[in-house]
């Protein structure tokens, strides 16, 4: 899975692609000077970042992700 960090919503200036979500979040925090909360689902343990909610962090499935079995 790839992660796209986009500091500006209406422009592609500063947009970068990352393999690790933690690095993408760190980049957005350093670039913008803001720190967003992380919400953890108690049942699934899935982490949702505030950056995703405001549209500045996007998850992109790669072809290798689609080749993996669903239970992996």
C-alpha cells in the first residue's frame, strides 16, 4: 500500500508518495506545522488519522496489494 501526503487540498505543490504511513504523517506535520489526532477503533485496532479525514492523506492500493490473499 502507498500513501500520498498532500499538504494543499487544491494544489499538488509539496505532494509526496510514501510506503509507510508514519513517514507520511510526519512529513505532513513538519510541512504544515500542525499535529492531528489518531483515532484507534477498539474492535478492529484500525488507526484512522485526522489527515485522512481532511483529505490530505490518502491510501492507494498497489498492484502487489491486490495480489495478496484477503486473509494475509
